[in-house]
């Protein structure tokens, strides 16, 4: 009977290792597609998938105690989002009128901020610094996109005060 238990343990270990390798291959494949993509809108659509794969890798690094590698991955998430926005800005003159790409990117950035928040609460204060810096950059990027998508938001101060109607 002990041999049978050892066999199952070996099968489980092989499955875990294979799963980790598949996840790494998926991340590499998505990153390659992202880097090769020339259409800014399609590139923005890839950011969410790529960030999802990278956050899985980040969690693995954190679980293994490698916070430096996790911070490096978080920096890549930020850099990819910034690169995507830059390529959208170069192509789209009016994001309010043509939001495709911007909406998907903004959703992905907001989700990355939320995921970083979830990670940050589990870390000691001194361990949070590199990830908090990435979060701050993503928050600024999110604000920029919200402003581009909704430049005439209700509640925003008008450029000039409207005159009160008489009577």
C-alpha cells in the first residue's frame, strides 16, 4: 500500500510542475504577442490577459519568498500598461469618441490596482515599498485614462460659471 501512496504523490508533484511550466509558457506567449502586436487597440486587449498571467507568476514568487522577483513582475505589468496607453495615444485623437482600447486598458489597470491592494495588505510595511510605487504609477495612469475617456464628467468644475437665469 505505501508504494501506491508514493505513486500518487509523484503524480501530483509532476502535475504541479507541469502546471507551473504551462503557466510560464502562457505568460511568455502572451508577452511575445503583446510585443509583436502593432495595432494599439488589439495590444490594449492583450494587456488584461497578460497582466492576469503575470499576477499568477507574482503570487508564486511571493509564496516562495522572492519579493524582488514579484516587484520586477509588477513593474512589467506597469510598463506594459504604459506602453499600451502610449501607442493608443499616438493613434487615437479623441478617446471619448473612440474609446475602444482605452476602456479595456483602463479596466485592466483598475484590476491590477485592486490585485496589488490585495497583495499589499499581506506584506509587512517595509516589504510593500516597491509594489506600492508600482501601484502609485498605475493609479496615475488610471486617472489619465478616466480623464481622457470622460473629459466632461458630471461634477467636474466647469471652465466658467454659468449665469443664473433671471426671474
